[in-house]
């Protein structure tokens, strides 16, 4: 018995966007566009009448902005929402706020018609991923008031994290619960170009760490978090007494750039594995599993986020099933696990730092 198509409501004030998106989605037999709406008030009525499974939502609309509508929707009639946002800096900030409010994911909404015509390749896999996804409850914004770790760590110690769908809020929860004083943290989050800078700026304001969108040659040391820039890979290098990152173009890996596998494999290749605590968080697909396996094979401590706390249990499942992850950890225990691991390490003076690979 075949499963019924996923019912989608397209909400956008542009007639052209509604037409192009509806046409793109209609090419997939597993998706049915049941209606369109030009503003949140029409969307509200059509949600009642059509009972869609998923909404695609523009954020800048007349009569009521998309963020206000999303906030009301998640309180009164929660359902998966995929936001379509512009490439501007303001659009990026709005998109990140939408993710905080509970949106499932964000896709770029290009102004160019030719680029817009290809938006189905971004929307279709996200719409299908909602079938097994969990709606995320909005947690209160908290910042851990823990005492900083006063012990020193060897320069080789490093924390490596990768995430995709649901990852912006998962990473926010982890980083806001970490006390100051840990080794450097390198992160790949699958995120559209231009959005990564806004994401880093938000984390910088709301955590105790110096969080930045990485630039080529950045030093990664204690108290620093570097976020891979959208549309570029981030690789790790060892330079005599510290890690530095290299930002590079190149083909997408698992349809992603930045790709988690690129970061993880570069970390293993530069000798970081025996000193790394690395994990794959919520997200679609398989990115990160191969790189995490290489890290574990070379001595890293590894984990995957567990199914119950993942918005999409795709990448964590792949990392668990291929043996890359030594353990599965629920989201609220990832930060304590990072701290516990580093508290158990021997003093920095007794940690041997091998020559660069």
C-alpha cells in the first residue's frame, strides 16, 4: 500500500514565487501542493481547510510578517515549516530567528528567476525529511553560569562538531551550556551562504566563547569557536604549536559545502584524532559519518546525537550504524559529556604532543 503524498501549502506574497515553487514541487509524485496563500491571514484559513503536512513560508509579507505568523502558528497549530529567505544580511537574521522559533529548515530565496527555478532541488529533500522529523519545542534561552575550567589543556586538544537540519538550535543549546576554558571548537553547520556570519554573531553574543565565521588562516585556540563559512569547506591544519583553519572552494561532498566529512578527515590527517572529542548532531543525509569513522580509527573520542533528541536522525544514524560513533548522547547531555571528557584528561604537561603528520 503506497503512502499518500506529503501535503504542502505554499505561503508567499509573490505570484511568481508561488507559481514556480508549486510547479517545482509538483514534479515529485510523493508531494502534493494542496494550496497557496498570499499572506498569513489567508494561510491561517487554508491551514484549517486543507490540513497541510508542511508549509513553505516567506518571511517578508504584507499585513503580518512571517516571523509573527510563525510564532503564533507554533503556539496554536504547530506543524513543520520550511522558510524561504532572501540572501541579504537582514534576511539571514530573520531566518535564524525563524529557526529559533521552531522552523524546520531554511532555504535560500534567490532574486534571480533562473536560480529560483531550481529551488525544488532544495525544497524537495527537506519536505520529505519532515516525514520522520520531530517538531522542536522552543527552549528558554539560557546561559550556563558555571565557573570556568582553570586547568590548562595541551595545544593539540580540540573539539569538532558537525550538524545539519535542526543543528543551529542544537549547537546553540550545547555552546550556551559550556563553561569557559575548554579547548578550541571547530564547527561545520550545513547553512546557506551569508547565513553563517549571522549565526556566528548570534552565538558570539549568547555564549561565553569568541565565536566567529572562520577566515582562511584563523588560529583555533582555547576559548575560540570557528564556524565554517557557507559555501566553503573548512579544513584543519597543525602549525608548529597551534591549529589553523584553511578555507577552500571545491566540489560539494554529500551535496554539501561546507561538508563535515572534509573537516573531520582533515583533522585526522593532521594528527588531531588522538586529542579530539568529535560528534555528529541532528541532520539529513550521511555527511560526517566517514570522517568521524576516520577520527575514531585514529584514536578520537566520538559520539552521535541520539534519535530521541534529533530533529532528523539521519547523519547521527549513519555515524552510529557505520561504527564511527562510540556512543549516542541525548542533546541535553552533550555539553556535560564534553566537560566530563576534558576534566578526565591528564595535566597538559604530561600530554605528549607528537610531531605534525
